[in-house]
C-alpha cells in the first residue's frame, strides 16, 4: 500500500520534489518506522530515496523493493548529490523544525527549498482498507478494556489507579501502546476536560469521565464515557441527557458532503438549545489515524467537506466549573450511508460500584 | 524550582524576550504540563506570561503565583498586545516548527523574531536536586523491572512478550510511562541496535539484548543488558568481555572537565584495540532528562566539557551483522569524584532459562 501512496503524492506534486523527515509521514509513505529517516519523493518513482543510519541496516531490508535506501553517516552530502538536478523541493512547514528548514536551505543553496502546508493532509484524511482495519482493531481493544474497567469501578479507587488499570488491560489485549495519557476525572475534576489523573478517591455520587485510546500498528483510537458511582444527582442526569442527545444527533445525521463545521453544529446546537452552549468549550471532534489528533478538526470555522472513509471522533461535552462535567466520545468512520461507530458500547447512563 | 529556572534563563537573555511553545521547555520553566501552551519570558519577572486554553483552566491554578496566566481562544491577539513593547524576541529553532516560526513573524511584523539555538541547553544539561531525585527513582524502577524480567526469561518466549512484560512490571512499580518502546533483540536480531520486538522465540544459545527505560514525573531513565539463554558461545563471550571492559573504562575514568568526545573515546578505544571498532556503530552515550535523548551527545566530534550533575548514559556495543550483538548501558550522574551509576545490577555475563 505504501508504494501506492507515494504514487498518489507524486501525482499531486506534479513534477516537484518533496522531502519528509517526520516519522508519521515516512511510515505512511514507506512503512519504515525508525527514529531517524529522510525521505525524498522524486518526480519519477525510480528516484525516490530513503536515507537512514546504520542502526536500521537490518530493518530497511524488509521495505518494499521499489524504494532506494541509503545508509549514511553524511546525510548532507547525500542530499546535495541527490538533489543537484532538482530546482525546487517542497517541505511541509508543520512537519519540520525551523532550524532544520534553515539548515536545508543552507546546504542546498542552489535549490529553491519551499515551505508549504498540508502536503499529505488530503491523502491521509481518506483512510484506505489497511488503515481502517488497524483503527477498527485499536477501537475494539479500547472498548473492551474500557468496559472491563467500568465494571470494576468502586468507591475509594484513585483516578491514577483507574488510569493504570486501563493501561495494563489494554496491553494484555494486544495494544502496542496507549494513544495518549488516559484522562480519569472524577467528581468536580470532571469539570476539567483535560484533567490529569490525581490521587483523588472515587466516592458515591461522583461522575467519572474516562477518556482513553490505544495505538496499534501505528494507528490510534479515542473513546470517552462518563459513568456514575452508586447514584446520580439530578443536575448530572440533566447534562448527561443533553450530551447524549448531542452525540446521537451528530452520529446519526453526519453525511458525506457536509462540512466539518456543519458536523460540529449538529452537536453544538443541541447543547446550546438546552442552555449549556457556553459550557461546551471544545470542538465536536477530530480526525484519528497515524496521529490521535489529525485532520479534520470538527470546529465551527472548518469548511472541509467530509467524505467517505474519513475517520473522526464525535465527542460533545458539558463542563460546569466547580461542579463537574460529562463527555461522550466515539471514534467513527464515515461510510456512504453515514457514520459507523467503531468504539462500542452503550451511551445511556451507567451507575456502577 | 521552576521560578528559579526562569531567573537563570532571564539572566542569560540579558534583556531579550524569549518565547517557548514546546511541552518540555514549558514544563521545565513553569511545571505546566498541558498539550497547548505558549510561554513568554520577559526582561523582568512581572511580565512573564503563560497562555493556554480553557481545557486547562483548573490545572493552571496549581502553578506558582509569580507567573501570569491567561486563558485565551485568541492567542495571536494576546501575543500582539503583550509583545507590543518588545523589539526582539528569541525562539529556539529546534523547538518550533518552520510554519509556526513563519506565523509568528507574520503576526508580529514590528518585532524582530530571531531564530536561535540551544536556548535552554546549558541550563537543562546541569540537573538540579529535584531532577536528580526524579531520574534516580526512574532508574530504580527500571533496574528492578529489568532484573525481575531477566530472571524470568525462558526458551520459547517471544521478543514481544518480553517487551510487554517489562512494560507491565514497570507500571506496577510506579512508572508513569515507558521512556521509549523497549528494544528486545534476540539471536541474530541482536546485531541490530534498534531492533523492533518481533514474534521470534528465544532459544538456547541466544543472546538477548533488552534496552528499556521509564518516565516518571517528566524524567527518563535508560538501561540495557545483554544476557544469554541457557549457554554462551565463545564468540559471544569474546565480544561481551570487550564491551564490558569498554563500559567499565568509560564509567570509572570519566571526570569533570573532560570533553564528551573524550568520554566517547574511553569506550571506543577499548573496542577498537580489540579489533571490533567498525562494529561499534553509534555514540558511547547521550544525556538523559526531560527527554530520553538530550545533550550531551557522547560522540567523537562533541567538544562540550562535562560537568558536575550532568546526567548521561554509557552504552558501548558491538554488532556483528548476521550473527548478533552485545550492548551494556547504564544511566549515570557525574559527581565531583566521578560517575555514579543510577541503573543498578551486574555487568558480568548472565545465563538464564
């Protein structure tokens, strides 16, 4: 698949060269996963080059044969030699440091090193079959681990203990890594959407928001549920039901051809109509793939049209300062007929412990 | 401690402003750990500013009181207003993307946005007492987990199984995270210093190189042992003893005032003298702190003088292509009297299973 991706990029480049040094782009275009790589995409496939160092001599042997690979301790010389005949080379300004970009300009004084944006975004935003399979599996491990954990919640467990349990369970089920540090936010902490798990102990009447995901074969998942310990309070039920309706509306009414901003509005309008608009303090979702946060960002101002095989989260929330909050999040894939949820399990109120 | 670090930086800046957006720098200078932050260091401490968004409203309340914090959805406006009176602002070109640097120049047309290097390197390279305590604890968890794992190695375990066991054990012992994806390289795979754990099963006569570390309170550890399953082969013993001597020489003879290149030579000369120079294909070590690889890099061409409270690894290795390899690595802290090893345990040949 990675050689087909290089061809799609080459077509888009229309005769220009491109250079990548970030791990995600290189993995996407070659399947190489080392910490040090420089990838050149040439106007013709015979001249694509991956440069890395001797630590990866064995690993590069497993890459597809269509790609030239050089092991080198003198990258600058190799770049000079290879790019001597190019006039212009594109680099994505979000995927390279300012210092590296400067250095490239210095070692290639006769080449127009051109900063550009979103070199791979419109390729990566549409997931191919391989990618969907990896994301589905990551979502499966996540849902299983999260529900196993939810069933086990009891008063007096600490947020940190809960976060660690998710981790261990996800590893046992085959995850390569966490997608990000899990968020476990209980009681008043749940008013903070990005709360760091603390030593706070669960108590009866708490809402507990658990936001978690795993990494598998380079791909991510992302999922959140807010559940209640022992009993619910009426204000919790009120905001829960609003968030649940917002989530449901965005999931059932998102369609190919809408803009990311329109999807955001599906959830946001429900929350605003219920009077909680000012407490929904983030976007409705974000793309998921080789990064856990990637395009498309579902926010008011994003006019990107969503298409088949876009993969993104739907995650409305309400956060009442000093009181607590609720968020419900699933990772979804957009199909011709609408959104399919990949992270499984109920969206109704769950009381445990 | 973080306000003292801001003062040391301010002194170095001698009247200039500096701006940071990377998580490590911001954590180092403020203890703030969110995924979105912009830190301004001003010529006088009253004007230092941390900007973040509403998701972190609760978290910033725990920061020290000397720091101005603004929650904003319009960072650009705030930057413009705050920096109106500055003439020049320094950013570290290695810690910001080319696109972000470009954007800063555009939103601050009247300010000289100056790319510089190593803004924090000479502060971060010397560890303070807090940092040393975190690194020591991370090293303790790592050694305990690794030796527990080594005792458990048996024929027919897969490299991936072993990597996962380290992970679970480290989490149980209190690690916040792994420092990096563990390397488990057995048999001929051990010839590849950065081998990715595979489904290969251990067998009698294998060398197994395990390179692992954990993250604790933002700080890292890094440690490697190569052990043998059931029995050793004579070529394995030969290279093991050379690596052990190289490791020992670098650990016992590193002294305050030497250059990083001289420390590299301590280990490298032993390996070269034994005839294996061309098979030691990486540097002798690297700094460890908020990043698992940071300054000083111990390589031939690095003339940085090592000083008290530098923290770095010593990790010589020999890698025979197609055959196998050996690496021995410890994280160490440089004291007035010499290097102290923080990752514990024998360097002699160990046979298990």
